[in-house]
């Protein structure tokens, strides 16, 4: 999944990996913006949105074509998953699950591009760094998780009213006794916060690790120095392992997207339950 | 690997995508799906109705055929009976005609006989008178012995 073209930017394996893990960024401190993450995620959001919008425009109650049939297959799958978990008006839930699922798959799939291709293309535009995988950026995954967190709170307030929701903060799970208010609040805080953190960290960890492994496999190419046994091992090792990991990574791409689709639905369904 | 302002931008991107899917993607697709489900259900119901109609029509056609066959049988039977009756009547009338002809012939024969007998009787009377006159050698007044002669003639004819 890589060539040794990283040598342009640095000769050592460490330089290669550090270069591949550096974002194209502007700004200082907190106000740093990862332009590559923002651009790639926005681009993929536009692509996914356009594909589904094209299907929606073509939507017919007659016989669907192949393209529409494929889109409907995805929609049916997502709708079935949501229907299993969430009982109620699920129009918004399906939109949430579908946008998460498709967008995350699109972003995760960027990991399967040849490792040096995006950077090479960016270099043509004079950009020094380009990380192509928005889900291997903690900002990308945490942002989605925080949107989900906000939706959880909104769903809980809509279901129970503001008073009921605040009442639950102090009275659940231990009971409505003034002595237990503080423990209740602490536990609820941890419970609420653990959801976006686990969501964001899980996807980030999986994709970051997958990306890193591609880089490590690409390092095998560095050992190709001539017609020697070691060079042959490095060359074929990179091809074989890179292929194997790419094929296995397809599973992770879809699986992580699936997990990130289902868990928010579970959380929101739980938030609307009365204790 | 640090969290920075990028996540704000990412939240905006995701929020926009979510809003777009919610407003413009899922509703038309879901509506098309529901409509198609309805259409398919209607189609299946129509097919079932058609099947039922077909079965009904078939049974009705069967009934019509059965009835027609029964009526044909009836007509045939009636025709048979009628032809038999006609033959019978023809036979009867023929035999009656024969009887009548026979009776006529008989009556005619009897008439002939009676007439012959009457003629004979007259002739016998005359013969007897002639014979007796010859025997007695004289004229017998036929009128005087009419009664006797008649009785004689009767006897001869009968005998």
C-alpha cells in the first residue's frame, strides 16, 4: 500500500511515519485547524450526500433501478437496525443512523487508498502534509460523538421535560434523598460523558491503529536496497502483508461504521426511557 | 492527536450532513418504499381476488355445463318417449284401421249372405210350391199356404 516515496521528505523510517502522521494545519494552540481533516470530511460528506440525494430524487414506488435498489438496500438495512432498537417515530433516527453509517464508511475507506497517493497529490498543489483519513483524527470522531451527546440530551429533555430530566440527574440511580444527590450527579456525569468519549475513542483508535499498521507495513519497502535476500523479503513482505491487512481492514471499516451507527441509537433510546 | 478547533468544524460538517439526510434524503426514499409496499400489497390482493373470481367463474361454468347436459338428456329422453308414443299410436291406429276394415268386410260378407239367403228363400219357396204342385198334380195357391211355405223355406235355408 505504499512506495518508498516518503524518502523524498525524510530518509529515516521515523521521518516517514512522523510525516504521515502530521496534519496540514493553520493556527496556534487550541485554534489550530486541521485543513486536511476538514477538507476530506466535507468532501466525503458532499459525495455521500450527493449520491443519496440523487437516489432520493429518483425515488419511485415503481420498479427501482440497480442504483436505487442498492441505495434502498442500505436504507432498509439501517431502518431495520433502528427499528429493532428504537420504538417510536424513527424518521430522524434513520437519518441519523444513515448519515453516520455512510459518512463513516466513506471516510474510513480513505484508509484503503495507497498510503502515499493522497500526500503525493497534495504535493502537486504545493501542500507539504496531507492526512487523508478524517476518522484517524480525534477531532473528527469526537465531533460526531459530541453531536450525538447533544442529541441524547435533547431527546431526554423532549421525552421527560426539562424538570424531569434535571430531576433524574439528582435522583437516579440511587434514589431521591438529599444525601444521595451528589453521588447521583457524579455518576450521571460519568455515565453521560463516557458515551461520547467511548464512541469517539473507539473509532479513532481503530482507524489510527489501522493507518499506523499500513505505515509500518510500508516500512518493509525501505529494506529494498538491491537484489538481496533481505530486499526480496521486504518487497514481497510488503505486498503480502499489505494486501492481507487491506482485506482485513475492509471488515474494520464497515464494522466500526456499524458500531458508530448503532450505539447512538441505543443511547438515545435509553435516554428517552423513564427511570 | 490533540483535540483542537478542528472538531468545531467537524461538528458543523456533520450537523449539515445530518440535517440534509433528515430533510432531503430519508423522507422521499422512505415514502417511495411505503408507496411500493402499498402497491405490492394491492397487487397481491388483486391477484388473489382474480384467482377467486376465476374459481367462481369456473364453478359457474361447470354448473352451466352440467345443467345443459341434464337438459340435453331430458330432451333426448323426451324425444325417445315421444317417438315411442308416436310409434305406439301409429300401431294402434293401424290395428284399429285393420279391425275396422275387417269388420267392414265381415259385415259386407254377412250382408251378402243374408241377401243370398233371402234370394234363396224366395227361390226355395217357389221351388217347393212348384214341386208340390207337380206332386199333387194341381195348382197350389201360394198365397193360401204362404205361411207354411215360409216356414219350410226357413227350415231349408237354415238346415
